[in-house]
C-alpha cells in the first residue's frame, strides 16, 4: 500500500535508518534538515562550475536564467503541476557488530521518490514522498523498509496573512539499537505515524506572529520473536495534540529574533501499559532564538529553550532539560552547500518505572560539485541520549559518518556510490556499530 501512495513523494525523517542510508540516491548537492514546523530542502545553485574557483555569481534578477540549461531533469507537466519522479536500484553490503557478535548481509534496495508541485500564480500545493524496499540476497539481518508521504498547502490570504495546512504519513521499522526495541526479536515493530497541522502567520509592520495546532497518531505493530511467537505492543499506541505560538520582531529583513511557547498533550489508548504505568503526559516548552536570511548564501534559524514533561503516573519521574534546535544552509561558494541541523526531543520509555529521556541530535552535510557532472558528499551526525539520575537505562552516544559520489551520466541517469558508518557507545552494556557500503543507478525524469 505504501508504494502505491508514495509514487509522488520525498522526505527523510529523523530515526529512519533505511531512508538515511539511501541519501546517495539524491544528488549529493542536496541535503535535508527537518524541524517541527516543516521539511526544508537545501539544493545546489544548479550552475556548472567546470572546476573554476569562485565563479561569478549569476544575476539575481533572473536575467538569462530562463535560457540556462542546468543539466537537471525537467520533470513532467500535469496541468498546473510539475511531477519530478526518480527510481533508484542499489546493491549494498552491511556489517553490524554488537559486543563480540558480528552479522553480515548483502541486499538489494529499491527507492521510489518524487515531488509534485503546483505552478500557480497564488497559493502553493506540494506533495513529497519516498518509499524504500529491501530484499536480502545473503544473510539474515532484518530488512529496514520505510515510506513517507508529505503534503503542504500554502494559502496566501489578504492583510499579509498566510495559512499553511500540512499532513504526513510515515511508516518505518523500529531500530534494533533503540532503547525501546524488544531484545531477541527477529523483526522489530513497524511504527506508523499520521500527522496533520494548521498554522496561521501574519505580519504587522515589523512584528511577525504565528499560531499553529497539530495532531499526531502513532501506532505499533506486534513484534515477531525468535521462537516464532508474537508480542502485542498496542499499549504503546497514542495520540498527541499540540499548540504553539511565535512572536518575532524584524530588526532587518535578514535578522528576526523571536520568542516561542508550546503545549503538547499525549494520550495513550490504554490507560495503563503492560506493566501497569499510566504514561499519558503534558509537555510545556519555551524557546527564544533568531532567524537569519542572507539570501542564497546563508539562511536558517537557531533557538535555545527549556522543556518539561510530567506524566499522569506519579511513580514516573518528570523529564525536563535544556533544548537546542535549529537549521542552517550555507553556500560559501558556487557549487558548495553546507547544511546543518540541531534538534531536541523527549523520548518516552517503555521500561517499568522509567519515564523517558532527552535526545539531542546534531547532523550536517557538505556537498561539493567537483565537476558539473560529479558531486561529492560528506556527512556526519551525533546523537546523545540522556536519562534522569537514578535511571536503569544507560546513557548512550551515537556517532555517524558517511561519504558518497554521484556521477551524472546525463540529465536522466546517475551513478551513485556510498559508504556509511555508525558507532554507538553505551555507559553500561555493549557498544555496537554498523557499516554499510553500496552502489546504484538512479533514473530521473
């Protein structure tokens, strides 16, 4: 079913290893950083550089742009929309290590991606999706299928007011290294997430105001254990409802400091989980930061704040701490893009008596056009999981690094190669690692 709906789409979601490992399927000059409000895609400028250093900038008024051929696939026009699909087929090898135990597999990976964007004079509708399927050729390691579909409708209203309606559907398999993963399972749970949101933004002179609401539904499938039996995880199914507000002041078109407040209520389907704990919770958060917009050269925002989560069950410790969130796109020279992101979230636990922990993640990617038909990518990420004092769950730190090359045979065909490594260090328990290498072909239209 996922493949049928996602033939139009994109999107990489934090924690979806299968999608992250397939990043080489996109041109390496493109990086994606996500935050709570939107998925922002950072792309190359599209100009051929032919090895020149600091080539002259193109005219900003667009003169000559209409006649310039950037060598990219043009897409398919469907009435007032433009469809840009792609299909990738890769063969990959993977080695995972947990303590002294190592496992290997060789597998085929198929990726279907695409974007469908309106070409209207006002308003905008976009559909983005991605679907990843894997089939083992050798080895018994679990496959990591994943799919995602995002939709966004922007309505340009009178009085400098913009309304944005968003929706998304995602399905992925829980990682074996996740603290909530079931030990000894032959295949972890499939996690489905359905979200919807509405945001209104209005500018009053130099003052910028935004208010938004969102809902989220998360469900977990049962887990297949190594003895062939299944474990029901429906006690983890939940709904979340959130509201947020932001107030900013434009010091200049390039600099807008802001204050933001949010409230989120999480309600589990089961009043008590399998261990008798009531895990429904209330979350309060405050954040301040600054938006920066220097055009194509530098764009993004950074914020710092504080969040606290209290649970219905008084036996569960309140989780609170400093939050750091932001995203940045920097182009130091034509043909080179640097994308970076910071995110913080509170992750509920499923262990008896444990409330949860705070997860901090930093990720970055550098993409550089070595030639007009050859793009190199270098990425890195660090994830810190920290639990309250006295918790029986071990704190952990995960380091990830990746590199890749994309060779453009022509505007419709690309050759891709990638190498990714991930290492997790735990304060208690065994360390683990994952090494993946692959080559593939991508067809674009």
